[in-house]
C-alpha cells in the first residue's frame, strides 16, 4: 500500500519571512521522487510540513486524497510518513535496538520487552542489510551505518512514504550504491520515497521523477529520464551552469615541494603514508569513509597522536605538536565537520573570521576596527552573502558558512591548506564559487589538498589524486588516469 | 536562505534582526533593571537605605564575592566551574595569618614587611591553587566539577587542621597595621570597593578586548572548533583557573583585616554566592557567552537583597538565602531560551 501525496498552494511564513510561496504538486505512489533545489529553496521546510514537524501557514495537504493536517511527527508516522533528517536523530549512547524502538518500546506488562525488540531489530537490520549486533551502541557505528539504522527505525514504524534529506552527503560511493539498492527494494515493496539531494548524478541514477523548487516556489516536475543533468542544474539555479569547474592550470612539475609526509603511522587509522604536494598544486585525496584520510591530516596537524612519520614543510623537517605549530609554519586544515569543528555557530562572523589570527589585532587590546575591516574584505573577496555583518554564523546558509570557514582558515595566510569535504551540504551555486576559489589559491602558489567523497569534484579540480584504502595509500593517479572507474576500483580494492 | 530577496522580504528580515538584537540587549540589561528596581524598593521601605553610608557599606561587603565572581566569570565562560573558592579563601587566610604570626614571633622583620609578605603569599597561593586545578583538569582530564569538589574538601580540612579546630587569629600589632586595607577610604570610597572596581574594569577589558578573552569565549562556545582553530585550549583553560585563584587571593587579602582571623567557617558558601552572581549576571552556566559587567551587577544585586532584609522587618533576615535563591531561579527563568 503506497501513499500518494498532493500539495495544494502550501504557504509557510517564519515570522515576517515567507519561505514557501504557494507550492502545488503531486507525488505519485510507489515511485522514487527526487526533490531538487538549492539551499533555501524550501525543500526541507515542505518535507517537514509533510512529516508533521512544521505546520503550513496556508494551503492544503492531501494524503491519499484525504486532506490532512498533522499535529506532530507521531501523527504523520501513524499515517506511514517518516522523515529521516540530514542530521540523524539517534541517541548515541543507546544500542541499535533501543534506538529503533525509541518512543515505541515494546512492553511486557510494566517492563520493556528487550528480547522481542532485539529479535525484531535483528530482522529489520537484515532487511536494510546492516550486519551488526542490535546490542551495539550507536556511537560505535560509522555514519553510513547510522543511516541504515535510521531506515530500519523508519521501517519499524511501517513507513509507506519515506523522506530522505540528503542521505548520501556523508556516504562513500560504495555505501551510496548499497543505499540505492535498498531504496529500489523498498520501492518494489510499495513504499513511496522522496529523495532530497544536491548530487545530480545520483538523482539521475536512482529517481523515477524529479521535482525542482527554487526560492520557495515550485519550478518544474518531470520524469527523470526526460531531463538531462545540465537541465536539472539550470532549473535549480535559474541560470546556466555549464561550467562548474575552472580551467585546470598545468600541474606545476618543477615547483618546490611545499609539504612532504613520509611514513606517517596513526594507530588504528593510517599506516606508513607518504606523499608530497608542490606549491601551486591541487592534490586530491579519495577513499571510502574510514579510509583514514581525515585522520592522517589531523595527525599531521598535531590534532591526533601519531606513532611515526616525518613532516617537511618547504624543505624543513618539523615537529608539529599542536595546530598552532602547524599554523605558524604555514599549514592549516579545514575540517569536514563545519558545525562541530569548523565554525562557532553561536559567534559573530567577525569573531569567527579573526579567531585564528587575533594576535595580529591585539596590541594588546584588540583593534576592533581592524577586525571589522578584515570581515568586510573577506565578505567581498569570498562572496559571502549576508544581510547583516553583525549576524551570527548559524544564520548563514550552508554555502555561505562554508565560504566563511574557508576565509577563516586562510586568514593565517597558509602556504599549504587542507580542505576536508569543502563542498559538503553546499548548493550548486556556492559549489562553483568554491571550486574557482580553490583554483585561485593554487594559482597564487599555495599547495592545496582537497579531501572529498565526490569523485566528480576531485576529477574536475585536482592535478593528482591520492587514493587511500584501509589506512594505506594504494595509488596516486595523475591526470591521464583520472576517471570515476579507476578511483572507485582503487578505493574499494577491486582493481 | 539566499533567494533573490525582494525588498519587502529583506526589509522584514532586517527589521527582525534589529528586533532580535534589541531583545538580546534588553535581556542583557535585565539584571541591571532588577537591581534598580530593588534599590527603589529599598528606598521606599527604609529611608536609611539610600544613604551614602549604607550604599558604601553594601559595596564593601560585596567586594569579596564580587572580586571572586570576576574570576569565576572567566572560568564559567570557558565552560568550567570552580566549587572550591570559599574553602580556598579560608585556607589562604589561615596560611597568611599563620605565616605573619610566625614571622612576628621571630622578631627579625619590620611589621610592614611581614604584612607585605602575607599579602604576597595570598596571591602566590591563589595562583598556585588555580594552576593545580587547571593542570588536573586539562592534563589530568578530570571534570572541573570533580576536581574542585575534591579540593573544596581538602582546602577546608587543611585549614581546620592548621587552626586545630578553632581560630587562627592575627596578632594585635599586625592587626593595627593591616586594618586600613579593609577599613580605610580613599577619596571617600573604601579601599575594598576601589579594588573591586579595578578588578572588574580589568576583567571586562581582558574578556572583551584581548585575544585571551576571545579565546576563553571561543572555548566555552565550542571547544572542538577552538582546538581546530589552533587555539591552545589547555593553556587558556589553565589560565582561567589561575586568574580565578589570584582573584581569590586578592579577596582574601581584603578579607583578613576585617576580622583578623580565620576559622573553619571562613568563606563558607562563597562558592555558591560567586557562581550565583555570575549566573544572575547573565552568563550561561554551560559557557560561551557572558559579561563581567553583568557579574558585577549580579553580585551587588545579591548583597542588596541581604541589605534590604537587614534594614526592614518584612521578611526575617534568616530567610536571606531563601530570597536570594528565589532571585536566582527567577533570573534563570527569564533567561531560558535566550540562546
């Protein structure tokens, strides 16, 4: 039994700001619908209304032809509609089984029936293809596995319409393929799926229909087969985005080596990793989640204990015990975790931007005017869109937060900059801006390391790509070998 | 959100941002409004309240807790806590008195030098205790709550042992020489009030206008982000505890000449008063944001409550702590959800 949904003239206001301007469209039952749009297009808000997390200000929502108004997510779940959030709603300290049945515990009299829940959890895990013990704590799982737990949880609520908000943002290609197989299986079982994503190649691969939204309005709906990737992108942005990537400059083969790492070993993560990156070069790092890419650079920065390894910057062998040492020698690292490690969401743009270089402004009292000038310059140079210079970082959209983060980690003027998933959760327009910025950084003689799970990005951007698998460097591909098949083969060990 | 903004929409957004800032600012001056209201109430209830003598008396009595609260503000903003400050003050007072008495018995030193040595010992001890806290918390990776809960017991029982269960009392000639540090006035303002004002002004400047202060806020707001932004988190945290220790030392230097003795009940519950002053002043207990000015208002507000109860007979003075408790909970209630 699938669920059909019809939105009719849905409006939503947050205070004086209207985020949905009368959206109308239908979702046919038993299909996979791609919901496309840039950040701020209103996709998530609309889906929250459908799943009972938000209430529409006006308009009508029809589920299977019946007008509905959900008072909360529980009511929507009772109607078979479940939303899996981009940031998971899992209690890290509880077990998989406890999470799956959280709020819906099975009981035997007054007590919870752990045996029954464990048994049922095991069945659900088998269904989603997660080979883990239901008694395992969720915090011990990797992101992809948590995703599967969320889906298992949705299945336990008998979801007939499953909404997934950017489910593959943190997944590797292999994990994404597994998720897609599961989605196809669910569809065969009669579930309607809504798939929100920025990744057009994936939308093309998995969805039956696409709906495009822009600026809180419905733009277009079509069968996926009838729409080329380029057309989707144009519809989302409202302009032509044929050139996502800048022209690749020639690889600087005779430039001096800016960063050389030899035999780096990080217990449990990285074994004998050696590589070098030259001034003016963009070096990509590919690999599955857990391959040890981020951990390697955290260890290089002094953020993580390393067992062995030699680090050389501009020909000088250095001991970096703390990120501050690394920064002093011209090396900075922007984490993949923007909210948890990149920016202070609660602080102002100015405080975020100048945090790493406050010494520059303190004589010893901070020169607040100079800080302000630095912010104004960064807003100009990096194209950060904000209505108010005094706003806090959390008020910016994902793309603008990322630009601010880039500006922050460039403030110390590093000669080597490591960017970990620089376009995660960023819309197409901002992505393009960031690619051009990375290109400019390299052109100005900096060495840039880009760690990414988006192969298209690495292929479009990097001069060379290093591929890691299970903590080891398995290949470094030059321009002539840069294609998705090669990268996946090396990353998964099927070469 | 970044759709091409229509004029109306962007105007609405700007108005909303301005309104949000206004609310934020109003919430910031909330404690001050409360203090003014209390003062008006005090004046109405008793004519003696608004006299210069009474107000200076209130400020003088606030100065111990106030000075400690300034240091506590840094610790709490960085995401830490120090439960030991009352016991620490007691132990510092005891060691100070014991040292000064011992030096006086040895006859060799001029009384002025003895008092100066006592003061120096207070500051050094405060810094040392703070450093010990900081190292146990950062290097030892123990929760600040636990570390300072432990030292709360240790400090007070060591003092009790030093005093042999009774009181350590400063010898008379030294009392006469040292007394003015608490009792004297400069331009009509008592010395402790001057020290309190200078500490608060210095604290505010450090917190808002130096790299150290900004780092303290960044760590409290999100320690991981601070670490990844190349801030030496451990050092900064240690420094906040040392700063607080020195503040406790300063407060003790002012406190000792008041009674000239240290007993097992010296500084009892100061930690709670200091933490309450910080929280009433608008600093979130979970860290990240806060103001020294707020703390000063908070400390004064709490002692004004005590003063009004003393001057009037509506509520028994024995219920002082209860009224303060109600004030703390009320302030916390008003500030919930502000972040």
